[in-house]
C-alpha cells in the first residue's frame, strides 16, 4: 500500500531551537545544546520539557522526543508498523469471541516501541491519520488470513481509533470499506474502541464518523469507561454497543468492596441499556471470578493471553 493511500505527510522536518543567549558561565554543555524538534510538534509539549534558557522570548512549547516522530514515519513508510492481538473472552463460557488489535512499531535498531512511547505525540501531528489507516489495513489483512486458516476463529477484531484521527480523516469510513472489500470482509467483522474523554473533547466530526461506522454495521465500544469524564449523555446519543472497564478498576478486585460496587453499578447500567461490558487488565483467576459474579460479559488480560503477533 502506498503512502498516499495511507494518507500521511512527508517525513517530519527537524528544526533547532537554540538559546537566544548563552547560559551563565559554568553552565553544563548539555544545557547549551540546540534542541532538536520537528516543526510539526512545535507548540504541543508542556513547557516543563523546555529548558529554562530557551523559555521567555524563545518559549515555544513543544512536545516529546523528535526522534520518535521520525522513527515512526520511517516505520510507516517501510512497513515496520506491527499489530499484536490480545483475546477477548466470554467470561461465562470461556470462548474467545474477539481480538483487540494493539499497535507497535519496530525502530531502526529492531526494538519494539509501544503506544505509551508515541501515541500522545502522534495525536499532535498529521501522522495520526497515516498510523490509523496502516493499523486498519493490517487488521483487515490479518483477519482475512484468520478466516482462511482457522474457521471458527474470533468473530471480530477491535481497533483502537483516536477521535483526533477521526476528526482529521473525513474519508476514514470510505477507507475502511475499501479495505474490507479488498479482503472479502464486512463491517460486522470490526469493532472500534473510542476513548470517551477524547471524544468529549474532539467535537462533531469524530462523532459523525463514529455514527457512520456504526450505520455500516461495525460495533462501537467506549474505552476506559468510568474513568475521567463519563458522560452518560453519550450513551443516549451515540450508537454504543459495549463499555470497557479500565484496568485500574479491574486491578482492585476482589479485595476492594467499593470497586466491586462501582463495577456492579456499571454492569447494571449496561444491562438496562442492552450493552456488553468488557473488563480489561485481568491478571488473576480471582479477578476473573469476581467479574463473572458481578455479571461482566467479556474480559481480556494476561490471565487469558498476552498480546502476540498473528505469526
């Protein structure tokens, strides 16, 4: 697939921010070095990332390590973005019903880079569109291989999509349709996980795209439900099919009765709205048992399997 199809820009340009005035006598050599940042990321990092001698007249709040952006661009353009999959289990029957797609990339040294190292940065640049499309295309390829080689495999694959990506890619639904058609798949094969706190902040474009994906038959889940902002109004206005419990809630089971009551109330709310509840971050059988007793429908975590490549 060409870089045009993935819709990402030329490799980010790197610029230098050099202190306007040299540091005081005796300043360390490190503090006097130019700051290498990409032009695309200027104004996005917290000011705490900017050394004091660059602030003031030179104060351009910028964010993250520039090398990461360039390395990700190289990975996108050379096919080194990889997708690992973690099973989602029906907590009552134990059957695998879905897989969650988790993006990583290999840097030039062959090291695997994880989302915590680059997602926040990428969302501040136009690379988020290309990354989102690359993951979607890979998932469709892998799902087609699954269907050919292992009948009775997972019903669907869940893709994490950034509301920032959706708001910047007006043709994303068309792109998904083209990839599904390419491999003989349907929208029902896919689930899109959206973080609710980002959706609240992003605006109508992302919401319209979510509605469009749902209208085509894709499943929609709200990620990290119950943390941050929880807007119940979205449950009435968005075509949501499932709520995902963030791992910080799951990790408190079975020993925290308050967490158990909160999860129980979320499960009751979901049941009343005919939604499923997916608990992530399950690491012990005791947590799994507690979630089953609370009526949680689906779960994922290391107790069922670590994320792994399709192979």
